[in-house]
């Protein structure tokens, strides 16, 4: 529990305090959310964070939760908490469009595993959130008629980041304290960073991906986007466990949050490859270096490490993710080519140039890179990098009509992200400050496979570094 002066985001605990004290019921909160969602759609420009929602569904879940609070038989600490899920997940009764105009022609009749678990925990699913079409980019730019471009709550003239764009925007704008995204090349962590909230990419297989579109089966992990590290830990502990319908995570060790709340970081070794770390904008570097010093002041030690073959790993990750997406989307590419955004067509056309040989070589590189990481994690607890080398990019008029395709930005924005997707290690991004233009800056912590606990422990300490939280220019106080 951290008492803060000035603005602070509403967290799970704030909702629970209202419900337990009787100040508000989940039904009253749900009514507020419905009013705010209507307002979001009418605002100029529209926020476009939540792209499908149904007031009746929201109220049904909220009323059930209100009854449970009245009878003192709540299901979990997510009972009555508003959440949204990226449109990549199947959520009854919404359309599983995955950011396109041609998928999900009928409403879903079956939930993805994470949606099911959230319902079982008593959460109020407020709808499905906007996303980059088929998860193919890192800006969140989606000019489709069903989606339109989600706006960054810190500055609506800037992108949210992608591909879990609406999830990050919804959390930063206060519509819900928890959102679920998927991350194949930074798709949870990039938008969380650009929107100034916390994003956790679990170890590959840790949280079930069953019921999400299997765009890239070897790089994508599921994770929460939240207003705080504590909330990310709560959601992670509820969602992370083996799922018989999702073979990749069956052999995972038990989830633990051991030492998460330790008073200091004594004995923690932070690995930093300074050459790699410094390849970012000056403002980002300055904030991240200060955050590292803050961790040292709490007893952690910095160990210089060398991340070998990063360029090879970067290229190999692109080959793996694009080859797998191209393979899965082959029928779509043939049948719905003209209904896809221009950027998606370009990415999939590029992907069709990779050969089986490229894919085999890329996977050999994966084995090498995982071996290097094994050695590094035998000497340090985690690796620190900036989250994204820059702040959220500007939206131009033309982006609204034809979308945006900027390969050099895509490559740059994924710079610190790809290692986690390529090798499956977990990563956490935490906001640590703002640029002179008032846009959020974040740092990233990655750790060895299944060691999310150490990320959360360090993340809690990183949160204390940010002396104040700036209020987003688009913000809804649901509990007011």
C-alpha cells in the first residue's frame, strides 16, 4: 500500500474499499462505466479503446457481484472489478474480429480460457478492446470501420502503441484497472509503456492462450495491463496455471510471489548490457539510468553483462513470428486480401519471401540465444533495459484514412522487446517518468523462465522511483 500525493490511478484496492465499505456497489460502478463508454464514443476525437460492449451484459455481471458482496460470499479479489480483453480473445457474446472487418461474422458462443477464468473470479467484463489488425504492428493504427484509431490518453494526437492498443488505452483512461493483452513482439509491453501503465508478459505458456487466434504459436505470451505492479501480480496469480486445452504451459512450475514485498533489494543482481541499453532517445536514457541508480540505492547490485548476437536474434525473431503468421493466415491472405489494411498486406507479403531454410536457421539461433541467456541468468537475477527507445509517435491525418506503415519505427519500437518473445522469458514494464512533452517513459525488467516473482519484486521498487504520476488528459474517474 503506497500513499501518494496528487493524482494516482484507481487500483483494484480502491474498488474493493468502496465495495466492502458499502460506499459503492458493483452495479453503481457498472452504470458509471456504461455512461463513460457512451461518452468515449461521442468525444472528439473518440477514444476507441473499447470497440464492442453491451450494457445488458455489463449489468448482469455487476448485479451478480453486488449480490455476492451483500451476502459476503465474494469469489476472489477480482470480484466486481471491471476488466476488458483484447479482441484477439473469444469473449461471449462479442464478435471475434481480431482487428479485422472480415473475421467474427457471428457472435461468440464460447469463452477463451482467460475470459472464463475472469468470469469465475467474479470480474465484470466491460467489453473487448481495440487492437492493431491481426496484431501485425506496434503503433495500434487501425483505420478499419469497426475499429478506428485508439487515442493515447496522455495525448490524443499520439498513438497508443500496439498491438494491444485498446487494452492499454482503457486502463490509462481509467475505464478499468485491468486489461488482458497478447504479446508476440512487445504487444502488451509497448502500449503499456506508451500509455504510462504497467504491462506484464508472462513466460511463454504461463497464462493460457486457448481461445485467442493462434497467430504465432512460438512467440506469443498472454499478460495483464494494469495501473500498478500489485494489480499485475493479483491478475497474474489468478490467470497463471496449466490449462489442459493449451499444451505449451502444461509442465510449468507452481506460481509463486515469493519475496515480492521484501523491504529492500539486498542480494538482487541486475544485469545490464550498457551498449544495448543506451540505444534509445536521450530523455528515455536519462530516466532509465536514474531508475537503475534508485534500485542500487535499495541494495541491488548492477552487474555488467554482454548480450551476444542480438542482431541475429532480432532478425531471427522477425523470421519466426512473420513466417508463423503467414502460414496461419494463408487462407485469409488469398481470400480477404482486399479487405485487409495496407500495412497488413505489406507485412504478410514480406513474410512470404522467407523460406523454410530461413525458418530452420532462425530456430537454431533461438536455441543459441536461449543457451546464452541460461548462462547470463546463472550470474544475475534479471536484465534491465529501457522499455521502448522512444515515446509514443504522433498520429497524422493520413493515418486516419489509410493507416500507417513505418517499418523503421516498427523495428525500433521492438528493439528491447524481441528477446522476451524469441526465447519465452517473462518481461515487466513499469512507467518511471515523462518526456518534456509529457509523454510516458518506462523501463523493462526481464528474468529467467517462470521467475515472474522477481520481476514483480523489482517492479514494486521501480514504482516508488516515480515521484509523481501525471494525470492523463483523457481520464474517467469511475469511482467518483
